[in-house]
C-alpha cells in the first residue's frame, strides 16, 4: 500500500483506520467529534488523519445529515473604487463571525446578494445578511429561500426576520448632541433614509434638534461612498442650502463631503463641522481626521454567528435583541 497522502493515492478513511488500528466507524465518529469515542482516542485519530492528509467527504456527509456545515454571508453589493470591499467594518464583522462559526464546525461562504439569488450551486444551512437594501429589499428576497436567516441592521416592519444591529437612533443623537453643544445651528444630513438603519440615525438627529434651537437644514440621500458624499454636498451647495454642520451616515460619505467643502475653500471644522459613522480609518493627507460614531463590529459578528446557529439548531424564534452600544469618537473634523 502506498503511503497515504502521496500523489499516487488519495488518503481514505480506511487508510486512517488502518494506521490508527481502529474501525472505519470509529474514525468517522472521532472526526465528527462524537462523544462515543474517548477524548484521547479522538485526538490521536485526528492527529493521524492530519498527518496522512485525510479530509472527510463533506458532500457525502451532507447527504446523510442534510447539513452542509456552511453559512452563507451575503453582502449587498460588490466593491466600488471609492468604497473598497476591504471596508474595516465589514472585515471586523466577518472576524467576529469566524470566532463563533469555526469552533462550531461551520464554514463561511462570502458572496453578494445578486450572486446568491442567481446561483443554483450555493449550498448553505443558513444565511447571514449584511446590508438590508432599501426598505429591507434584500431581506425580502432572501427570505423566500426558506433557510434560517438573520440580518445586520434595523428591524423592518412587516418582515419577520431576526435583526441584530447597533443603536442607530442613539448614534444619531450622539452626533447631533455633539454638534449642537459646539454651537452649530444648521445641520445637513447625508444618507438615504430608505435604508432602515439610516432612518434610525435620522430619527435620532431629529429628536435632538426638536429639543434645541438648531434646525435640520436638509436631508440629501446618497450611497455609502466617498464619491456620493462629495456629490451630495455639492448638490446642497448648488441648491443654496445654508449649513454649518454635517451628519453623514458613513465615514466614506463624510470624507467625500470634506473633499467638496475643501474644494470650495470652506474650512472644516471652522466653517462646517462633520461627524461620520462607523469609525472607519480612511487614509488621507489632505483631510482632517473624521469624527465618527463607532460601532462594535466584532460584537456584531459574534452576535450574528450565535443567532444563526441557534436558528439552525431549531430555535423557533430569537429573543428580542438589545441594540449594540455605540460611542462618539471626536476628531479634527468637528473639534
């Protein structure tokens, strides 16, 4: 018999069983973590299997168990030049998911909403949605698959989908309170309130302004990108909108706003103060550092991972999730 793991012969469960001096069923149970096999024997078999280069046939196992041991993580869209897929918020959230899913023996498949909807080859036990779309559009589409589903964002009325998210209203309140306390009187809001989490942030801003002498100078919908933030700010200037502060619903939007103001020789923060959202480090030598509302993306990923595993394991519903806390980080753009 050739040595397991050589190019001429693919290692099999039978080979691992022969090397370990146990039966094939014992190997199968050990590699699945079954308590029917003593811990020390499980460890020895796992070590032998690893040295031999053996991997369990996941496809065959899924036919028996009807489980793929895979979670699909679906994001709303592919990267844009001015909003890279390596968005630190997204990467940190994925890290939190891995911390939970990997010890639970689940792989993570990262894809986009359009690809998941159009593909017939993606197998998953459950779906985590990061990016709900306008009015929760993505959730409604993905809910038709009948798989356990949990989303990051803000609850959508009429959609019975468990949602975990930051305290968006509090985030809006923190940004507005900071700007009002600094003496700003006319706040411009940049963001598309068709997105449920953005609507929550706008509500928080409105609550603060209703109890102050400051006013909402306007709401300009825009996408979550530097280019969109720049265009939205230009549109406000072209319309003659007077404002001395901006609340942007992402740091990419805030950076674009800063670029447009600078191009018009409008000083930040002396003439216009800016607060963003997400606490995303955006490298630049020509912008002031952006004040921002920080979300705990690691905690978000962990919460999403625990929630989807609970649903897969048969939980009929999840407890109502308390919104994750947010914090204002003050930097040069508003100080």
